[in-house]
């Protein structure tokens, strides 16, 4: 408990804001998080196992291509079905178009990926709006702490890159 309180208080001081959310992650090697970004400052700690993060800075948004995919939802029985509500509203969700099992395949020279492995007992600071793909080893447990962002120059840079990329 003291470790948790020190981490939260220390990060709150650094980011100048209170903790917004705590997320618990547990899974095996089959669990992959597709390439995405979060609008939070992220302090990510691995408790057991190992996570591999493939990171792209916000300016790489200029060269990360989005594609529209159908939205799916798991029903109460565990079956995966097209989300009818979203389908009626246009039905497609923009998502970054990469190979989720090999996120570096087909990368252009204009991208700047950084691959980081985080093992049990280690913590990664993942800045807001950095794109990240996450894979893990067997029986991995992790916790991350989200803090609201400061809508300052870093956010402005991301928005400019996003607007330029959307016009291409």
C-alpha cells in the first residue's frame, strides 16, 4: 500500500494533476494491444512477466495510415458479432492499419519506432499521444496509472500532425 501511495503522490506532483484511472492487465502471449494512442500521461508497471512496447512519437501520425474497420462486440455468451448500433450509424471505425503480430513489418523510413521491453519490477513512462502496440509473454500481470494531460504545446503538435495526415 505504501509503495502505491508513494508512486501515485510522486506522479501526481510531476504531472500537476491527480490520478485519473488505474488499469489492471492480465493475460498470456495471445493478448495483443493494437497500435493506438491514449490521451493520458501513462505510468505503466509490470508486476509479473514481460511486455514489449513498440512506440511511435506523435509526429509519426503523419505517416501512420488509418483504415476503416467494422465494429465488433462480444455478446453475453462470448460470441463476437458486428455491433448493430454502430453499423446503423455508419458502422466503420478508423484504426491504424498495421500487422498486429509484426508491428514493424512494412514500416516506411519516415517512421521512428522504438521497441522497449518492460519486465517484472520495471516501470515505463509513456507520454500522452505516443502511439503504442503492446505484446506480452506468458502469464503477465501489469498495472498502469493514467493522469490527465496538459493541453499545451505537445498536444498542439499532435493536433497539427493529425490534421495534416487527415488531409492526405
